[in-house]
C-alpha cells in the first residue's frame, strides 16, 4: 500500500514561509502524479498543487488560491515531494496532505499549518 508521510508544518506569520515535505513509499514518484491537498476546519479537502512526473521531467499545476505563492517540487532520489509556501495568508491555515493526484488512496496524518499573527 502506498504510504505518505507529511512534515514541516507549523506556525507562521502572515507573509511568512514554510516548506512542507512528503515522503512517499511503495511507488517511485518519477512515474507518479502526486498532489498536495489541504483541509481547513469545517471545509472540504481541496487539491492545491500537483506534480505530474515523467522519467526526466515534470509539469505542475496550482489552484488559483495559491498560484504564484506556492511551489511544488520533487527529489526523485529521495522519493520525496515538497511544497514551498511563501507569502502565507491566514486563509492558508489547514492540515496539509500529500497523496496521488488522481484517485487518492489512504491518507497520512497530514501536517498542520497555522498562519496567524
């Protein structure tokens, strides 16, 4: 079973930055499409960024709400995916998860991101 372990969350001030990490096991990310999702209190989980991998290259997509502020990237040697979050806003407060970008499987524990002054 594919497993995702998220880390790197925490408390940030508005305008600040955080870098989230996702360790993926059981599948090679260089052949997989991985997404970062988030779920704010009392809201549905939403997909905020995806990285679509081919062997030597990749493409990325972003939700309008994070475009220009968040950057998804990968390290195929470590089989990890990252989310660099800049210019954070209070609305970015949520639990962040990584999973397959299409047909997500079992969810990890996620990592809490809180943006507050």
